[in-house]
C-alpha cells in the first residue's frame, strides 16, 4: 500500500517547503582547517550503531499484503469488448488478434470474481496472541489481508477495526508466543534525536532506514499532532514502526511530503500514545468513540488578540455554534474565544478538537471562554461525535431595509449600517446587531460587505445603530477598529484601519 502523500491536492494540508543549496564552496581538509577553540566536551561522539536495535525489534515488524475481489476481465492480453468497439468505430479496423464479435456473442457472459493484489504495507505486532497495528489506509477496501513475518511465516489476518480520522488500524492473526515490540513514550522524544524506521518500501521486506526527529507537534490533521522526521520513508513503509534508540516504538510511519511520489526528506509519524488509545477502542468495540461540543472554530490572529485585550494569540475562535449542540446549551456564542478545556490551556485552535475528541461522551466538563474583554467558565456536557453532518442550509437573503445616513465615525470607516428587523433577527437567529448596508474604502479593504451583521465593536456589543455609533465614537481614534461580525452561519473578527 502506498504511503499517503501530502500535497496541495491531498487530504491533509501540506505547507510549501523550499530548499536552498549553496553553490561554489570548496571542501577544506580537516588538517588544514583553523583549530577550533577547545571545548569542555563534544556534543556528539560518533555515529550510532543500529545493529542491536534492529535485531531486537525486527522480528516483530511484518509485511502486509492486501487483495480485493474484482471481476475477471479479458484474458491473454486481449482488449475488452468496449475498447475493441472503440477502435472499430473510430479507426475502422478491428484490433489485431481480436475477432469481431458475432451476433450470437452479443449476450454478455458472466465473469467470475478473482483476487488481485491491491497493495503492500507494513505493520508491527503489539501482543503475543497476534494483534498487529498498521495504518487504516493500508487495509482500506481490502477483501483479504495477508501478514508475513520476517521468519517467512504467513497468516491470513482479520481486520479488527480501522479509524480513518487518525489513520490507525488493528488487525488480528491467529498465533501465540509471537515476537512483540516494546511501546515507548512519544512525549519524551526530542528534536534532533536519532530514530529508525523498519518496513517494506516498494515491497522490499525488512528495510531499515535511520534519521532524526525534525519537529514535533506538526499540525496536518484535526486529531493528531504528527512527529516529523527525515527518515527515508517510501510507498510500502506505511504502518511500520518508528523506533527510538532504546528500541521502543514511538510512532507509526504514515505520511510523506512529496511532489514526486517518493521520499523528499520529510516524513510524518503518528505518535504511539495516540495510536495506542485508538487501538484499545478498536480492540474493545471495533470503532472509535469521540466527544464533540458542536462548534466551528478558527485560529486567533495576533492583531485581533491584542485589539480585544486577550494579550497573545491563543485559544480557538468560535465562528459558529450548532443549534441544539452541547455548546449551544452551555451558552457558547459566536465570537467567543475558548481558552481552556477542563482546566487545560488551548494554545491553538487545533488543540481543542483533540481535547474534546479524547473526552468520553456524557462527561460534564468546564470550558473557559474570553468574551467582551473578560473570561468566564461555562459548564458543558460532551456529546458523541457522529458521522459527518451535512452542511446547514444557507440563509435566504435577509430582508432589505433602507440605508441610513452613516454617522461621522462610521463614515470614516466607509460603513453604512441599519437596524435589524425582527424578521431578520429570526431568520439569522440573532438577538442583537446591526446590518451592513454598504462597505466602501477602509471597510471594503478589510473585507466587509453588504449583508454582514456587526455584533460588537471591540468588546462592546451593539444592538442598534445608536449603540454602534456610540461605540465607534468611544474607540481609540489612533488604532484600528475591531469588529465582530456574523456572515451567514459564521462569526469572525475584522480589523478596519481608519482612513487618514
């Protein structure tokens, strides 16, 4: 099975990376170099020897082949009938060695199903009775899974469960006294530490590559902070272990960054602690249960954080709250910034789905939100995350209202606003705010447009044009104006720089 490849077209977000090579340099013999000042001790003494590690871990690393059932096509290199007909019609000749179908052969003949190779991946045994961990994408869509050990023993495996959100799968082979890996602690990994990968790149069993940890906590998905390494990982390495110098598995090799389909110096591994939590649920129930609170979130920009008094850019900005969700019942509002979940700091938006997802549904938790310049705690009961919900309906165009003449403060921003009618409030599910009737100059440059609803100026809520004008008049004239706006079902902060 091929590795997942990160690109701008892939399922995960891949950052644009560039390398610069310095040309024109020369190599100076060590003896000719200027002597370096003496040091108390060398930071690195020689290169590591991986032989003992490989001998210890290697027996528990397996090759995984998958097949799927397909209907048998034309045999002996013959082109199928549809392709034959294409060449006959458009080129006027039948295909070589292919007889024209006779009228008696018009009726299709049912073709039997046959097993065909689907892909090759890697895995590792985590229990003596035959539980094997691998990637979900290695076994996805497979009708048969075959596990081969380094000693050439071969087993047909049963898929216990697979979780696509984390790309972790658990399969079972029937055996006893099987070699197993030792599970390590991914949190103890340090950037620059040596690590080793064992797997089946391009189907080459038990291949060993080594490198260092390049970074930790890489955000390429909602539920996993990946380990980034420069270990050579190629198609077929998927599902194999990432091993530290103590011979412990610290990750599952899962993805590569590539523009060519092959290794380009950047690979990603799932932290083993996250993978073990998933595998325990798969083993118990065959699926993974996650918590949800029903909010759509975004990052908090630094200039927004400073302008509303949050201080530094942290937390998760709530852009929308699902009606009837746990967050809605708890009183979370669009524009809130969630800074803590159950007392744990939410440093960035991607932290929140992981915290909530790892919380058992039905748990009563506390979230801290920053709203209008102050923090407050809200009690919330976590619900169970179900399959992806369809997008909510787009609101019909709100009722138009005659524009009012903008006040001087609003005019300086290029804004014209009007009161929300009761019908508009009901349609938009809002209790307060003013509708943007026109946005020009500074407001337009900031991205505001007709139909947006301004909910707050800075940390002051507004429910009428008079309140909007008053809040603008009190704002610091020398700084950008921060508006909390609602657009459709989403809330966001907008900074307008005043026209001089």
